[in-house]
C-alpha cells in the first residue's frame, strides 16, 4: 500500500526536496520512512511512501497521524504535519484493508 501526502510547502521547496529525514508520525511516535518519489508542484509538496505491514496496522489503530520532513532525524524543526486527527479514518482503513484481502 502506498501513502501519498500533499501539504503546503510555504516557500520551503528547496528544504523539502533536499531534507533526507522523512518520518511517519503515529500518535506522537516517529517511524522513519523513505520517500519513493517527491516534488513541489504549484507550491504544494507531494510525496509517496511505500508502507510496511507494521505501519499499516499501526495507522489502523491511530488516533492521530502525520508526516514530517527534517534535515536529520531528531532535529528540533520539521516541515509537514505531525498530528492530524485520524480515529474516524482508522476505522475506514481497516474496512478498506479487509476488502483488499489484506492479511496480517
């Protein structure tokens, strides 16, 4: 499964395209990810990540999710979003995974 994210780059195009540390944030816990593809188009940062089974399962139980981009893991400053409410989405994700015959 692929996670595709879009957020306002707010003029930080260069940083978003060069910063190497991308993390999935689930309930305030950070999980490093590798961007499969990224670009800034019309001021919006777009990126795609291939999710592991463990990440999918964690998202399915999440109260909040986010994706942050940093100059290095653990850096005090990030671009992105770290705490989007997701409880309603988590229930829908579980249903989607079941309909796709996803096995744990």
